[in-house]
C-alpha cells in the first residue's frame, strides 16, 4: 500500500481528486486530499504547506502529488513531513524564492505560443464530462491574491525524487511550456498524458495508473 497526498490547484478544493482517490483506494492505497485555505487573505504558501502537513499527520513515506498552482506548495511540504516522492501534474514549477505572482513573467509564459480562451470550461475543463465540469465550477472557490506576491520560502528544490507529468492538450499550461520549464528548472524531461488541464476529472483511471506506476518504480508500494 502506498500513501498518496493530493494537492489541488488555485481556487479549488480537495474534491477535485475524488475520482482518483476512489481509483487508488480500490487498489488498496491510502489517500488524503485536503482543502487549502485559498480563500483566506491571511494564508500564504507556508500556511498551505502547513495544511497539507497536518493532513498527512503521522503517515510515513508520503507520495505528494500536486496539480497546477499546487506545484508551489508541494516542495515546501518536504520540510514538514516524510515525503518520498514528488509528482507534479500539469504544474506550475517554482524556482527558489519565486512568488507565484511572478511566475508568469519569470518563465516567459506570455511569450509562449498558445491559444486564448475566455470561457472557464473551455480553458480548464474542455475534456471533462459536462456534469463534472459543472460540479467543479460549483465547488470552486475564490483564490486570494493577497499573499501571492510574497517570495516562496523555498531555498532549493528538496532532495526528493521528482516526476513531472504534463497534459498534451493543456490550454492553460501548454505542453511546450511545461517541457521547457521542467528542463530549465529541474533538469527533468516530463512524462506525458493526453488531455487538458484537469486530468483528475477527465482521466482519473489513467492518472491513477500513472501514479501507481511511479510508486512502483520508486519502491513505494509496500505490502498490499
């Protein structure tokens, strides 16, 4: 059994992972997917990481999986809990001391070739079943920007094995952008999956397969 700690992106909730959690639990794994305090103007990245660490509790050998803005929280959790593997999915990949609000300029995001979408569903949920997309919108929360301009307390990437999984059809963080940033910042060539920015809703079984395979590759499945 492996322990998967699932971190959602901006303005979202742990519910985002519910289908992946069901898949992983059906295979005998433990999962936890906390709600980050993203609506709280007093909360920043340290508080996000504290929330995840509190949800981990006394679990050992955690596999931390983060989507989108969750990539800024994931490496900070390694100072607060026993993390054995980091998996970044459709991620923003932070540099040391980088503020989330500065990520776009510092990565050259706006110079990246990409299409533009004004509709939230078209941007985030283009391949998600309509009823799930509607539920995701209903559950979404306002992402506070109050502390997104603060430098991350990250000083260096943690000494934890890291995998990056990009989505080939991602309209928010295009594949070419994620490939370049992963190479420049982590020296990693990402793995790839079909689909848009929210694969936990559009491809939960395939994403669970990938996560379980990563756990196996790193010897983290343990006894079933």
